[in-house]
């Protein structure tokens, strides 16, 4: 190899070695950056709080109750007073067996007669409870009149005011319900009059619970007890419902009947109550005094009730907390999976850079070996040249 060729080769190898060293520095810098990113992700993992499932104990409390006849009372607060008595609040619950409750209904049919709408369920026409029940009086010699029955004197009148001048002579007359149905046909005039009073009570209950307005009723016979049970419909619900071309209801219509319902009344801050505890500190008796018109406890009038201790779990609150935990756990797992996926990508990139760095190390070692060989050639050429001209 000539001197010039050797010099050129030496310069090329030196440049390549510098490039390899520079590329190696760049790779080390990239690996340092990846290492920092990986450390940040691990710090994120360490900084994440692990969701903790709720404990049932956190939603369980001790409840004190006492019975007062048909009333069940649950104490909600007991506040000690300076005189040794307690101010007690409690919930009073009882079962009302004659309350209006929701019921299922069959299809309602809507029809028009004389410009007025009528509603039927099956063959039974719904009757407006606000309307009076009238009778058709057919005189012995012919002729009819509409009348209303007065149970006070057992007579019939042409108006509901039952004034003397409107009395109808029923001597030898035929008396029939104007619009009889299966149930009304089984009742006497006095029973129907009492039924109207009863229905006014129903109407008051319905309006208090489900809103003001007119209500319609039909009675269904219970084949087991042979009693007729009332079913109520709010007129505005019937009017607002959807009907097909045949007048049959296509949407849900609320229906109500008589049934059992648990009712609750809250007694707030009953003063002058006395509480008895056992040796373990558990409340065992409560004495509640009677009160005068101003709400002041009356001395020596207390009634003592035995307290029943039980534990109650707020299942709804616990279920809500468990749902929240499941949601947080899902988010936590998702975040863990996302960070692990990013770390895996970084590790894969770092592995590729490490392999590349090893290749560069091998290449640099080979270049160094070749540079040493070229330097020896150059050195020999230089010595030979100087000997020639020496």
C-alpha cells in the first residue's frame, strides 16, 4: 500500500470512528431520556392511591326501638340535658290497612255519547264519585222523573238539596237506579247513601295523596270473600291517555285501590324523657312524659317503654359505596394498564438502542484494530522513505 493510500485509509477510518463515537453518545443520551421517562412512570405508579372496598361496618349502626301498642317507634336522636333528662326524637310507624295505594289496571275503553266521553273497563262503566247517584221514578199512571234519595227521611226529591217542595210521590211507583251497575244493584237505597259518604272519604284521601281533581270508580267482586273492592282512576289521567281507533287505551293509566301502607310520623325533641342503661352502658328503658297544651312535661305522668337494641345496615348507601369502589377500581386498573403499556414500549425502545450500541461497540473495536494496522503500515512506509533518502 502506498503512502497516499494509507493516509487516505487512515483518515477515512478516523472519521468513521468519530461517527461511531458520536452515534454512541446520541444513543446513550436517548437511553438516558428513556430512563427518565420510565422513572416518571414508576413515580406515577407509586403516587397512585389504591381503591379500598367499603366496609359494611361503616354503614351499620345501632338502632333503639320501642313498641306502643300498634305503633313501632325508632329513636333517631337522644340529647342529654343539664337536669339529667333527654330530648328525644323518634320515628313513629304504623300500618294503615285502609289506605289508597297503586294497583294494576286492565285496558280502558273510551267512547263518546252525546258529546260526553265515557270510560269503561270491560263491561263496567267508570262512575264519577263527585256525581250524585240518581233514581228513575216511574209513576203508577205513567211518566218518569229523576230523583235523589234522602236517607234522613227515606224520601226522594228532584234535587239534591232535599227541600220539601221538591219531594217526589213514590206511592205505587217503580223506583230504579238510573245507571245501575253490578255493585250498586246489590245495595239498598240506604246502603247507597252510606256508600256516597264513604266515597267522599275516599275522594279526600285520593286528592290528598295523588292530587286534586275528579276521580272515577268501579267495584270488582272478590270471588273468595264475595266483597266488592273499589278501583279508582283520576279523570285527568283518563283524558290524557292515548287510545287506538277502537277507543282502547294504548298507554299506562294509573289505577288505585284500598290496601295496606306503612305510614311514618316524626316526633321531634320530646322533652323531659328519662333513659335507663344497664351495666354495659346499653340503653334498656325510656320513660316519656305526657305534655300540657304548651308542650311542657307533666310531672309524674311518664310511661316507661322497654327498648329493643338491633343493628341496621344502610344497604342502599353501602351499595352506592360499593358501586363507587368498583368504578374507582376500574379507573385504577385502566391507569395501571396504560402506564405498564408505556413502560413496555420504553423498555422495547431501550432494548433496541442497547443492541445498536453493542453493534457500535463491535464496529468501533474493529475500526480501532484496522487503524492500528494502517498506522503500522504508514510507520513502515515512513521509515522506508527516510532510509532511502538518508
